[in-house]
């Protein structure tokens, strides 16, 4: 039994489901997303909710997965997803130019990061208590997987240093810094 798979998905007003050929297309005020439905999984669509059902008990994991992906699609087309990153370090900065983000992260050259369609990126300078945390990047979009992947790719350009904490990190990320060398 899949506890997650049995939960019905609430469909807000303005969201439409269209199921055909093994795909569920979810359309809402922010856009539309298409989600593949695994074999052996069926959807029952009513006006107020969608129920995910499976044919046999062999596909329990796919039952919960299909329901979670559909719930993410509904949330994406209604509210959207955001992920925030902080740039920490003296001289580290980023700026948005014509569909790309240009990073200066202490390398000998700037890094150009292309932003795919459907993703919005904002770079803001915020006054925070610690002066190194002033640049914040906000990645927003309707596809949860794509927003998370873009944020992870940006973080991998300069991962946080384990000794000083300089680099690109998630806004809510807690780092445990290593102690440096001691005299004796």
C-alpha cells in the first residue's frame, strides 16, 4: 500500500487536467506542464480532485511517485517554485544579461551561465547583518525539477569552501566550517 499514492490531489479553480497517451497535461494560470504516467497507473479526474490508482500491488513505488509528480505539477502551475542562493566572498558577484547570468567568482575569467526558457533569475543586493552575504540569486519557474537543477548547477560553479565558507550556497544552507591549522 502506498500512503502517498492514495491521497487525492486537490485541483484549484483555473487548473485543468488533460489525460491522453500516457501523459497528463496540467494547465493553470502560470503555464502548462506535461507529466508522464507510468504503465499500470490510472487517473480518475473529477472537478475538485484527481485520484491516482494502480492496477496491481507490484507497482507500489510508481503509485506514490506518479501522485507526487502530479501534485508538483499542480503546485507549479498555480504558485510556482523558487530557490534562493547566496554568493559569499569579497569580490564575488553576479548579474543578469539577456538570458544569461554572468558570475565573477574569483576565477581568472567571468563565467556565463545560460538560463533556459521558463526560468526567471533575479540577482539582488540585500543588506544583511554579515557583509559577505549581500548578493542573493532567486531562481523561479513552474517546473520543480528544472528549478532545482538550475540552482544546483549554479552552486556547483563555486561550492562553499570548507574553511572560510566562500562560494555559492543555498540561502538556507548551514555549513560546518573546518578549523584551520593550529600552531601546536
